[in-house]
């Protein structure tokens, strides 16, 4: 996760890109930054986004197996 204005970066390596691992990484980043950003923008990863779009991506709702 990179905060856009300050360019503060949080990196957590994971072995797989399942939704649970991404959620845990976002929680760890929130603890590291001691807060949450106003808005999260997904990077069109297949596990998170059903339909990629630059301005309005369709975010996946259910867990994929």
C-alpha cells in the first residue's frame, strides 16, 4: 500500500493472493499507519476486481475459490 500524497509505503509479502491475505495485509497496513485512508483504490487484481475500469472498477463481492 502506498499513500499517494506522502508516498509512505507499507509492504507485506504473501504466498498467495487470496482475498483473506489481502484483507490481512490491509489491516496490518492500517495498524502500521495508525489509521485508514479516506479511499482505497484497487489495482485491478483478478481476486478483487470483476470488471477493470480506470474510473469505476467493479469490485468482487464474494470469495473466489
